[in-house]
């Protein structure tokens, strides 16, 4: 779990997965994010911590532009995903969301079969009336479920409804699995373990760690131990601002700001 | 220890009184229904048989069957559904899934609910003005059905809207975040999960449309016609109006005849409502989120 700053022998620094500059967001007249500047590095796990209401979810939801569905949201500033400004006029939100997958706090599988859950995103992006060949679909389903360590558990009931009979942990893994067939490069996770019991949390954390090499992961968590255990870098937010962004070890051992220290020691939040 | 105090006794007494009160209210509600259905059965059932259902009225509607009226009611209800269901469901989808949540949307929602309470005679007059006269459909199945459609539309919209709203938001969010468009989300996830609720609402309106007299009386239903309708531009007989006619307008009708007609009408309505209840029960058993 070494830090990110291992600049490999003079090569140009890799492009950040997400670069946020001077980003502000208002819900109606209420300003939720203030002048966010942040670079989320490619291929790492970055955790986003901060007290309730500080804007973590809002920031996450800005990266796949899902906030704009609300209709009363205004933004100013820039967010780039792999160097591409996501608010540029030619950007198609559906394509952005293919690249940037989102996992929610409460596992929300769709009320269709496990198999169709995994294929849902793929179908939306690939099928134009034409049907996916059975063998191709089977391959996609198996690969995605194997990646999330769920294959062995559900391979005999792929046609069962995903909303009954699965543990919360399995549902959450399924929600991760259904993102993978469209080959995203960034996974956003909003407190993905907070609805799970300790065992489920450990299992999902392990999975997230497994996915680390293939995806850039930005994960919101309230669990300090989890942030510390399972992330390369850590971002601390407070009242809509980024206070500190540092390698996880550094942020937890020698925080540069007073507020960070107070928060990670549990003095507020 | 643990003996009842006077407070407990008082609470018990109130509890009993409330129970009795609600029991009486329930009885007041149920007894008239039981009496009505029983009367219909006793007085109507002797005359209701296959030939009653499949024969034409005879001897100035004092004898014979009700086939033209039954067929007419089916025509009227079917055509009105063809108009009100697509329109109502589309409006509900727009209100629930597309319209921004602002004052205008809420006003429209409120107005729709209130429209559902407008007396049917008002719809009837609207139907005469709009369909019979303005659109020149004349008194016809089309005009009468559209009038029924206008009458049932608000409830179709509101009940469909509620069915759509009862689909958890988290499903929509999951879809949107995978890059699904609003329409893909509606088509693949929202509608399949709302369809049973929408159907229930629609069926309840079927029974309402079948039973109303006022909206069709001036727009397309005739008291007696010697022929069956050939197209939607013909007039037709209808059960509800036929009942009104044989019960009040025609002399020397045997007593059992109107009861027979009423029995068939109530039977249709009960049948439709039981279908709705059955769908709802199935829905509840299937839904587990
Ligand atoms: N849809 C919304 N409409 C209006 N205000 C909102 C909306 N969502 C969030 N807010 C407000 O924006 C601020 C940030 O909310 P956000 O959900 O991003 O916080 P959070 O850090 O994720 O909190 P938590 O840890 O409780 O999930 C809060 O004050 C919240 O009340
Ligand atoms: Mg949150």
C-alpha cells in the first residue's frame, strides 16, 4: 500500500483520472461545494472522508453529472476525466457514465434476474434492437461475477431475481459487477459498506482492493479504519471544501491541518 | 404487583367503546350493499339466463334479452379505453418522470385530482359541446366513448402516477448512473414495476365507465335501436341507459326485467373489480423491496 508518489524513473507523471478545478455547486441557492481543487490519481484507491453533510456525495455525484437530473443544481468550474472536460458541449452524459461507474450506499440491484442485472448496462450501451448472442452474454456475466468474487455463490441461480434471496453483501457485489461489462475506468463508491455487517464489510473491502489495479477508485467512507486500511490516498472535506489531500499514511499520521487531526481523532463529525 | 389501576380501567372502557362504534359504522356500510345485491339476486336471477343475455329486446322492450345493450356497453368501454389509457398513462409518465418538480407540476397534479371529482353530467355537457357538435361526430359511439374517456382520464392519470411513484427511486438512480436515458429507464425498469398498479387503476375505471348513464345519454347511447352498431359513428344501446329506460320509461315491464338488467350490470362491475383485486394481490405477493 505504498503512496502514489513513486515517480517511475523520470517518466512524465501519469494523467490524473479525475482533475477538478475551482468547482462550485449550488442546490438552488444553497452552496454545497466551494472552490474544489482535486486530482484523483489513476489506478489508485482514494478515499473521501469528512463529517456528514460536508458534500462528499455531492462531489461524487458531480463526477458522473448525475446531479443535473435534479434540475435545480447550478455549477461553476471544471471537472476533467482523463483530460476531457466533462461539461464540454459535445460530451454525452451516457458515455461519461459508461466510463465512470457509481456504487451506492444501499445496494440497489434492479428487480430483474441476476443475469439481467449484470447485462443491463451492457445492453443499454450495445444493443440497438439487435439481441446479444447467448454465448456472448454468458461470457460477460461470468467474467463480471468472477471479478467481484460472486460467481461461485450465484452461478446456479443466475435466473433468480436479484432483489430476493441475496445477502446485502452479495447484492453490493452484484451492483459492482453490473458496472464492469461496459469497461469503466473509474469507480465511484458512496459508502459502499455502510449497510453491511462487519463480515460483509471485510469481504467488500477485500474486493475493492482486488479491483485496485484495473480501476481508479474514489470511495466515500465514514469509517476511519476502512479509509486507513484500504486506500492509497485520502481526501478530507469539511463544509463543502477540501481541507487536505495526502497519501493515506501521511494524512493519518501527520495531518497538516488542525481540522483533519480533530476529525480523524473523532473529536467531531 | 401489576394490578390494573383506574387509568387502565378507563383505557379499557374507551377501547371497547371505540371498537363498538367502528363496528356499527362498518355494519352501516355493509348492510345496504348486502341488501342491494341480495335483492338483485332474488328478483333478477330468475330471468337471467343465456337467452336473456344473447337475445334482442322484444315487445317494446317489455320482454326478450339485452344483447344490443350489452354489446353497446362493451363497445363504449373498449373505445373509451383506447383513448384514455394511452393518453392517461403517457400523461402520468410525463408528470412522474419528466416534469420538473415545480409549482406548475404540482398545480397540474392537484387539478387532475380535482377533475376526478367533477360530476359526470358536467362531462356529459362537455362531450355534447366538444365531440357531438364541435368535432361533428354526431351522437355516436365515438362521441360517447370520448366523453367517457374524458371522465375517466383524471383517475387513470392519478392512479398511474401513483403506481409510477411507488417504484423506488433507487432503481432509477441505478439506471441513470449506468448511462441509461430516461426513456430506457422508464421502459426497462419503471413501467414493468408499475404496470400492475396502472392496470388496477384502469380496471376500476372500466367498471365506472360501464355504469355511468349521464355521459352517454346525450352523446351516443340510444334508448332503443333496431340494429346493432356497425362502426363507431353509429349510435348504440347501453346497459346503464337500458336499465334506466326499462325501469322508468316503458310501461308494463315485468318487475323482473329491470332487476335482471341491473344484475348483469352489477355482475360486470363486480367481475372487473375482482380482477383488479386479484391483480393487486398478486402484485403484493410478488413485490419484495
Ligand atoms: N438533493 C439535494 N437538494 C438540496 N440539498 C442537498 C441535496 N443533496 C444534498 N444536499 C445538501 O448538500 C450538503 C451536502 O450533502 P451531501 O449529501 O453531499 O453530504 P455528505 O458529505 O455526503 O453527507 P453524508 O456523510 O451524510 O452522506 C448537505 O448540506 C445537504 O443537505
Ligand atoms: Mg453522502
